[in-house]
């Protein structure tokens, strides 16, 4: 007659309140950074009684491709590690974004929670941030260019039209191009240059011959 007893280690299980951490959309040159988000890391209620979760949280960029020297540099977490002693114990982690070097597009970071003793070591959540281009406001002045002339005589003189971006800033530049609607061609109208940036002055003339 043999009696055996197997003693299982007190293994914790990593729980997260969410597997997606979406930041609100952020526009380049905004005065304030995106609002910080909260990720809750816990020792699951289903963990072995008496277990202790000693975890670390590591951000790593998924897209765009990561800089090897800075695998998760635009995103920070606080705290980045903790000890959750006991079943059901949680820690709130503040997830923050530094947008200084980010370009327009969707940026994705994996937040990996590690505890070598956990049943699900390497459990992760995904943080995303969409960076949008600023909106330009193109203004042409003056608002109209009235020409007057008589057939058979020299045409009216040149007039100037200045195109600006009323929201021009260090990262909000206007680049414009003049396009004539092919359905309404205007061979009698001439202008130069045909493209420019905020502050460019167009010379506009008409041909009445």
C-alpha cells in the first residue's frame, strides 16, 4: 500500500483589466500630450492560494519598426514592476505617451508582463496611438480679382493674389497647387507660379485678345 503526496508550487496567474490600451487620437503640434491610460496588473483570483506575483512590464514597439536602441521609447509605464502578494491583489499602472518624435500614422506598442513563476508568463496588452496631421486653413487675399478691358486694346495689368495658411506653425505647413477645372477651361487666364507655400504671391493676368 503506497501513499503519495505531490506538493504543487504556489503559482500565480497574470491578470490584466484589458488587452488593448487605446490612446485618444492626437494631432501634431497639439499643446497637450495624449491623456495617460491605466493598465491594471493583477494576481488573478484563480491563482493558487498563497501565490505571489513578482512582475515586470516591458514596452516594445510593434509598428512602425522599432529603433533597436530604443525599443519602446515613446511609451512609458509607471510602475514598471511590483510584487502583488496574495490572490486578487492588483496594481494600477499609468501608461503615458511621449509624442516628441512621432510622425503621422498609427503607432503600436506591446506591453509584456513577465514573471518566470507565473502560469502565463509573457501575457501582454497592446497600446495604440493614432497621430493625425494638423488641419490647414488656406486663405487667398484679396477675395476677388476684378479685371476690366476693351477688345482690341492692351489688356488690363497684372494683379496679385497672396495665399496663406492662417494656422501655419512649425509642423503645419501649407503646400498648394493651382488646378484648372477641365470642365471649365480658362485659356484667357494666366498665373504664376502654379504652386507655392504659405505667403507665396501669385501674379494673375488676363488675355482679352
